[in-house]
């Protein structure tokens, strides 16, 4: 299995009031970066990040370029990886959360 280098990425989500919330992560792809945002937002409520859903659009900036990841596409990517990856890597990946299916909620 080939190893893919991690890069610093800034993932930004805009809440219902139009405020932007960003998180810096080290990821192997734009989808991995968006998924790390999901995991951080759900596992750290004190961070006060909007809870991402399948309706969320993730803006991922890395190496000076901006990419857009749609929540529904990210959900499919997560499900595909969960089926594809086995062993320790698959086990660790399966512990990351999925996206919520309802509309984007503001933090409590």
C-alpha cells in the first residue's frame, strides 16, 4: 500500500448566520481534510464549530489552492472508505463520525 504525504489544510464552513469557522488539519486529501473537520466538530463541542451535515459545503485550502467538498459527496467517500479499508487503518477510520443528515445546525 502506497503512503500518501499529509499536507496542512484549512477547512472552512459557513454557518447559517454567514459566519465562517475554520480549522487547520494535516490531511492526505481534500476529502480527508473535510472528514477531519467533521470528526473535530463532533468530538469537541467546546470548539463551538457548526455541526456538519450532508448539506454542508466544506472549503478546503491547501498549497495555495481552494477546493470545494460537498457534504453529500463526502458522506459517499466516507462510506466507500469504510467498506474498502481493512486492518488497523480501517479500524481507526471507522471510528471517525459520519455526517448528520439534517440541515446545518448552529452550535449550542
